[in-house]
């Protein structure tokens, strides 16, 4: 997935009806989470690539957002263990794609 595709994918995930918008309301769908992780794992960024500001904004907010939604997901779905695995897998995938400092 190239930079433009990554940006489009994340825009859809954050938009109304997307997986991240659903999580914001406490609704966590394990099947959608697997699709989301699969797409993240297919992102490729060259070591020397300059990333557009919009893509950075869609990515940097993701880890904190997922952490903040724990209680809401637990209240609505009661499926906290699966959601916590999703958080860990998302963090790990972002580390794999973008590296760590």
C-alpha cells in the first residue's frame, strides 16, 4: 500500500462508519479489527520517504486513541481482552511499519 492509499485507508477508518469511528462509540468488531490490522501490515514506507502531514496526523493519534477507548469498549461490548490484543497488535504493526526512535 503506497502513501496515498494509506492516507485514504486511514481516512475511511476514522470517518463515520469506519472501524475507528465505531470504536469511539464503544462498538468493537473483531472481524473489522482483523481487516484493519491486515491493511496496516501491508503498508510500506521507504526509509527516506517524506510523509504528508495528513498521513502523520491520522497515524500519530491512533495509539493514544485506542488506549482512551478501553473503558468505552468494555462498557458497550464487554470484550476487553480481545480489544486489548487489538491495541497491542496495532502498536506492534505501527512499530514494524514506521520503526521506533
